[in-house]
C-alpha cells in the first residue's frame, strides 16, 4: 500500500496561509510584549512607591483591553492588505488568461 500524495496547493491558498501565520505571530508577540510591559512596569511602580501588588494588578487588568484593541487593529490592517493583494492577483490572472488566447 502506497501513501497518498498530498494535493497540490495553489498560490492563493499558500498566500492566505502565510498571511494568516504572520498575523497570528504578530498578535501573539504584541500581546506578550504588552503583558510583559505591564508586569515589569507594575513591579517597578510597586517597588518605587512601596505598595506591593496594587500597581502590578492594576496594570495587568488595564493591559487586557489594550491587548484586545491592538489585536483588533493588527487583524483589520492585515485583512485590508489581503483584500488589496487578492484583487490585484485576480486582475493579473484574468489579464494573462485573456492575453493567452487572443
């Protein structure tokens, strides 16, 4: 019994998958940086003002909506780029197919 060969992936699917991976990576890294900044800033403020968990917990709670807002901004920006590139790709493929047979 021979293993099945994977189906060939067209360029649109490959482009979409790579873009999706890059958006997920950007969102994950930005979320990590925001939370890390909130923790470090909160620890520094707690140490500076001698108030143990107040600033750290407060900044962590504030970092949640900030992280969500940044996530929405990055995803909307990436989607706008995907739509622009896909419409250009569709126009180019139509033009090349028309030029082939004329």
